[in-house]
């Protein structure tokens, strides 16, 4: 085992959408800034848009929307649990980001994004508001363009080298990271006063219904590492009770791509061919409507395309089988499915995840991407800017890069940290263990329990049982993991991160004593919204004295704009009365037959199970 020690000014953990923009903007802010980018894969194809992307799901551009329109939409879909300043910045900076993307990918206006007859970027309706905030994109090569710019600017890129520990100094400030290469095993101790977390969402959380450990909806390395590392470094997280209940293409465990189809005229229908909800935006009310269809016997549900014009269908095939997932066309072909048939795209509630891009949960940040740990910034799907999508990853990745570069220029060298050698010994324990548990078995166990005990609607007894399982898995399973190579060693840290996130999600869900966000936090013990929880978020943090996880309720920053704070839906009134059932006569609980049998055969009666008369106290 070799150790490489490095010094940097800014470390970017995750080379996806937010990470590449953060690295680029840090360098543009200060060309002398020493920027190190770490990722589990090569940054050309890593992250949620490694294959490409088909749209910016929320923007404000001239002729279609304003930054205030973005605030209005996000205030509504988050049901008032939002920092409106972050939403405003998202809208304000979306146009400059569009220009940056054209520049970095060397694409002209009208090539990467569509233009209307007035020369404006042409937007479509998607959100449950009357504003057009969705911008289509032909972005197959977008990630490679961003990676090319990162390398051109002189950033140090450590591909296949994920971070596994955040380092802080004696004053609680950011001090660097520990990482290792998945192929060579070379370890890195990198000191820096500033770290940007851009490691994505908790894509691997619950177990997909197809049973595969790695799906193709998220980047398979998105396992909540940023959530876990931030938590242990002392950062606060919010909205961990708001689950992303993914409506994916059945058996494919990949995106059904409603956001591609719906702005072009498609919509969701149930098994009877009826439209089951008023809109197709991925907010909790739509997921609640899907849950109702299955509960009332009208599932499965489908994404209806057969009524669309032939040119539109051909365009959808290009996007869905090319830009999105190349295997999707093969999947349909093997099943003899055709988009000219109304039921060719079956959808299912395949898994639950934690994300801010498509939902609300993540690391608490302000509009400048600062966390509650000095020198630690976060952007993208791991940072709690609710419903920010890909636009937010770019916008706040750019802000994080600028802010981190400026912070590093003033902060000086980081202070003394914990002994890295001790941390390394803890990290490599699974590699040195013998006759332990295979990593696949432990990952299957925690993720299966998450699906069994946390999938909404949420049950209090099940969630309390989940906490029991988290404690047991931490005590018995995680220390017993045995791996044979460095690739599986990072999987061991991933399973620990998933376990941390499971506890955060469970405790936050039990702490918020209401239902909110549709199916995302439908709590059976409290099946209604509670006005006392309006504009309040659940903060999850680590108690510095006890080391235990704790929650608190905190009001979001004061609103600047007075927009609607709820969607048009209600929670169902459920009546589960099924009668009394048959009641048979009571049996005699005394069992002399078994006791006599033991005596007759000279067998010793196990005292803890069958105590003899007069010996109850001893038993």
C-alpha cells in the first residue's frame, strides 16, 4: 500500500454535473487555484448525466418566465418548505448557465437548445403552474464537453479515486479528505481548506423490485456518501423524511422519461386507459395518485404515447434510445413493444431514494452553497435546494466553485487533523478480514429492510423496527464485512453510508408528526397536513457531545414572495373495518402432556422453556 500526500486549495468530491461546473468556475475565479477533482469513475461518463441529458427541467428565460416564476413553482411543489432565496438564484442564474453549456460543448444557439421564432430559447409547460419553465436539450455529448473543459483548465483529476473520509481540524473547519484508487489501491491524503461535496443523491437506497443491486436510473455510485460524510463532519441535513418515490419503467429499473414525453403531449393512464392525474410533474401528489390507482385495483399504469404524431414518436425514440439509455430500445424490441401501442411503456413504483434534484432532501445549504461547517460547500443532488434538477446542479455547482476558490484564498493552510493512519486502518478493515460476510449480502440486507420498512405510506411500528435493524446491522454486519479487492472496499463504505441515510430518513420521518408532500411523506399515524408544521423543516445533525443522531424543527428563512404553498390534492380518508372475525373457545394453557413426556423419557426439561413446578423462581 502506497500513500500519496497532496496539498490543494479546493477539492471537489464527485465529477458529475455539479462537480465539473464547480471545478471549472473555481479555476475561472482564480486560475492559480489548485483544484483536485475525485470521482468513482472517469469524469467523462460519471454522474447522473454520464450518458447525456435531454432537458433542463426548470429555467427562466426571456419570453417565457422570470426568476420569480421559478420561486412560485418551487414554493408550491415543496408545499412551503423551501428557502426562497435559493429558488430565486436558481431562476436568476439559469440563463447564464445555458450560455456556459453552449460554450463548453461548442454548440451554437438553436443547436443544443431549441429557439422560437423570436430567437428566444423555447420553453414548454411541465410544472403544476401556468408558466413555461422546461427547456428541451439535445445533450448527448454534454458531459464529455464539461470534462474536456475541466482538464483543459488544468485541474488535477483523480479518476476512479473516491473520497471516503472528510477531514476537519481541531476548530471544526474543513481540512481535506482521504481517498483511494479503486484499481491500484493507492491511498491519498489531500489537505485543503475548502471541499465541495457534489457526490449526488442516495440513488442506492431501497431495493428495486427487480432485485438487482445496481439499476440504470441513477449513476450506480450514488450511494449517499456526501450525506454521510457531511453528517459525520458536523454538517446539518434537512428534509430527510421527504422520499423520492420513483415512478420508473417496469422491469427496466430506468427512467420512464415522463419528462421527455409529457411536454410533447404524452400523459399517464391507468390499466383502463384513463388519465389518472391532472399533471405529470414528479411531485408527491402525482405519486399519491399512482398509489391510489394500484390500491383501488386500476394498476398497472402506463405512459401513453400512441396518439402522438409520427415525427414526434421518431424524435422520442432518438432521445429515449440514444441520449437517455441505449439499452432501452433493445428492451422494448425483446418484448415486442411499440410506441404505437398505448400500453407499451408500463410504469411502476420501483424504489425509493433520497434526493434534492427530484425531491427535497439533502445537506443544508444557503444560496451561496455554504454548509454549517466552515470551508465545506455542497451542490447538486446532495445539497438541499428542493426540486432543483439538472439546472440547479449547474447553477449551484458554479456558485460553489466560485465561493470555495474565494474562501481558500483567504483561509490559509488547514489546521491539525485526526491521525490519518488511524483512519486508514479503520477503512481497510474489510480488506484484512477473513471468513466474513460478502459485501453483496450486507448491501442486500440493509436495502431490503429499507424497502420493507420505509416505503410509503409510512407505518410507525415499521419505522421503529427499521431503527432496530439499523442498530443491529451496525453492530453485527458492518464490522463483519470481508472484501477481496479495492473495488469492493469502496462498496463497504457505500453500505455504511446507506445505513447512515436509513437512520436519518427514519428518525426524520418519525419526528415530523404530519403527512406532507403527497406520497413522499404519507404517515399513517398522522394522515393529514398539520398547519403547525407549515414552513418548517426537520434538521438532522450529530450531537457533538454524545455522538448520537438528533432532530429538531426549524422554520425556513423568511419568505420574500407570497405564493401558494400547497398543491391541489387531499389525503384519502381510509376505512379499513373488515368485521370481527370468528372467535373460537379458549384453550387450556397448561400442558401436562408435554411435561409428563419429558419425565417419562428421562429428558431434562429446559428450565427457560418449561420450568418444573416449584422451580419457577430459578427458571
